[in-house]
C-alpha cells in the first residue's frame, strides 16, 4: 500500500520545535525514533534546524494527523491551551460533503499549520 515515506520540516529552533512536537506526538500515539524524528509506524517526520528566512519559503497548507478518538483531540486542545499555542479553530465538529470529524487546527512554533482530527464518517 502506498504511503508517505517521510516529511522533513525545516525549523528555526530545533530545541523549541522538538519540545512542542514531543508533546503533540505523544498525545496522538506517535513514537520518537531518534533525537529529531518520529513515526506512526509508516510515515516518518523529522526536523532540521535551518537559518533561513521563513517568510520567503512556501510550505504546505497543513498536515492532518489522524486521532483515534475525540478524547485525543480534546487532550491536544488542552496541551495547546496550556502552552499558549495559536489555535486557528476548534476543537469542533466539522462537516464537509455529508461527512464529519472532530478537529482542531493550530500553529507550531514556526507557524506551520497542523490539524488533529478523528476519521471522517
């Protein structure tokens, strides 16, 4: 079955980003496999510190991580609120084309937009 092999994030401060992602990945069930990388068993995400002007780089609109339950989305929301992270929307029910999911969209320390959502049904 085809899947994403890996995602590389360029970050401005690896220590700050890893502190953020360690918490998020723990909540959604991903495992840390190296000092700068995490996996769900299929896809690997790793972080590289770069001294670049992030305002001139174009990245993905967002990456959505699948949560196994509404409770996981709520725990992510609690973490984001406690860490004063920027929440774009949610947690909330979202319906699109007669399918709905429970979701939260937020920004990481470098402004990447991330989403944690339950499976659409």
